[in-house]
């Protein structure tokens, strides 16, 4: 067993992979170490399923391959966790809902097969908002993952990939997979001081993952660094015959994602505050301005960017909600209408509200989406990426009706509506010691350019120098 003072739990996933390949650590040592942390930190409620037996078998297999001189990739032997919407044959996939307890998957998602083919060790499946429908991360039927940045107050962990964000922030796993339909990777990353990458629509297969919205759903990593996030996406990206959306993007988009980070030669566009779909609270506003100052001091060129009149970020946020709710109702409306099902009333109401949207409004939103994607791509020519705040506030105390975080996704949802590549980065802590963040965005298919820019921004801002105090949870 590794000693706790090694701080393995706060190392980057790529660093752990390197140490395994160099023989300084074994995959079993690493898996055992993280499984022990998960067990001791049960109070964080980050995991819905812990697959310890499978994980140790995978770790032993990774060690045997390494002993034979076979390395499957840079994450060979590295632990990973996946959101509970990702199916794994023989395990439960509850989608965060008591209505699905006992439903055992008969298939394994494409992304999970890809992770295992790279020699990664899957520790389990993480908590999430019920049916992935909510950004605070709250789940009153299965229990809410606890934001580790405040031991005294139960604050929003961010959703819907709440457990993935908490697990990485608390050092229960070095990297995790979430899903982003309206900000559900970037919100938990922001509220937990992490990197959250939403790839372009069609970059990563969703086959075998339970849906919320077939138009908007995208799987993506929550990580400690841009490099970790990029490498995990590179592992997962590419065409999959089981998911037709992955057959649309040119192969060059995936190839560029797998290339090393490159310099940027264009200015970073900063979204004019007049175009923001939400107003920042005072602490977040102060941090935002400080971030711009730090980027300029580091020598990065930033320019205010005003979107074309037809490209309203507030309207795109609303249109995203329309498409999401309409499609969510098609999947879960019948279940939500059944009062015998033990759904959280807040999520039940959200699903049923989708049934009030007529097909004409839905189709009109989809048409605007197609137009907006073209307008955005044209307007962003000559810019490296679009920079804007990630969330309008830091993690607030949870409330039973989930109203304090009603505006949490307004700045995030336009990225989903545009099918864009988007990434959130931590920028520091507010006066309460709670994480704040920004996001970068590029048009669909320009993921490599996004990550090149994010790498430079990360270097300019520096990584968070503090971690949450985990003593309260026995760590």
C-alpha cells in the first residue's frame, strides 16, 4: 500500500501513466490506493457503483501486459470513473433515478470499450442528477454528491456529472468521464476547480450511453489539466458506425486532436459583456476581470468580440433548453407522468414541461441552430477562440427546490446549441475559498484549435495551487 504522503491522488493522469510505464508504480498499487480512498470517503457520495473486483482484475491484466513489454497507451493502468449514464454490461445504469434501480445493462458503451482497450482501470460509475436534467448536481432521491470545497455547508457540486467532478476534485480518481447537454461537464468542473472539456458534437460516440437529448448530448472528460483532457478525448474520438453523428466530422478534425499542442497565431476573442446571457455575481465578476488582466500580463492578445446581431447568446441558451426539454420528454415523459415512479418532483416537473412544447417550436429551434452554427463559424474567423465566463456564480448552498442555481447554465448552454467545442478552466478561488472559472469555445470541429488555446491560457493563469481540505471526510 502506498503511503498517503505521496499525494498520488492529486497527480495528473498522464503523470500516473508515466510512472506505471516506468515501473515506479504498478497498476494494482494505484488501483488499490484509489479504491481505498473511495471507501474512506463514502461521505462524499461520489460513486453510485464501485466496481472494485473488476478494477483489480483490469489492473492485474495491465501489469501482466506491461511485464510482457506491451503498452496499450499513455493511460495504461490509470484509473478512471464514468458517469452513471454510461452502460457497462453486467452493471446497473440508473441514470441517477430510483426508477432504474435494478436495471442491469446488457451492452457496454463504445466509450467504455475504448477506455478499457487503452488499458485503463474502471473504478466505478459516478453519481449524477436524475436523468441528467439539472446543473446544480442535486439529487434528492439517490443522494447528492458533496462538493468537497466546503465541509460546513452542502453546496452544489455541479451537474449533471456531479460525481465525476467531486471524484476528481477529492482525489478519488485522477480523471473521469461526464456528459454535457447543457453544461453538465463544464459546470461540475467549474464548481470543483477542474478542467471540463465538451467536445464538438459528433467527436465522441454516444452509443451505449443513456440519453437525455439526442441532438445535444456529448460525452467529455473532467480532468486536472488540459493535457489530460485532450489525451482522454483523443482516446475516445473517431467514427463509430453505432453513432451516425460521428460519421459527419472530417477525419482531419480527429487527427488534429491527436497532434501535440501548437502555438496560436490569432487573438483570443473576449465576448462583450453586453452579449452575456447572465449577469455575474460580484465575486465572480471581480475574478473575471482579474483573469483578463493576468492573460494580458502574460502576453496573450485578447480583443473584445461583439457577436453579429443575429447571434444572440441569450436566445441560444433558451433555444437549447427548448430542444433539451422536448427531447427529454420523448424519452421520459411517460415515466414522469406515472405518479407511482419515485422521481424527484423537481425533475418530474422539468420533464413534464417538455410535453408542453409544440413540435413547431422545436423544429424552429433546430432550424435556428443550423443557421447559428454557420454564423458563429464565419464570425469566429481570425480568432483563436471565444473567451467568456463559465458560470455566473460560485457553488451556492443547496436548496430543496433547486432555485438558487437556476441561472447556472445560461453561459454554458450556447456552446451546446452551437455544437461547439468548449472547455472550462479554473481561474482561482473567491474570498470564501470557492473555485471560479472561465470557458473557451470554438466552432464545431475546431477542437484542436480550442485545446491549443486552452493550453496557453492554462500556462498563463497557472494551475490551482490549493486543493480542498479533505480531513472532514477522512482523507
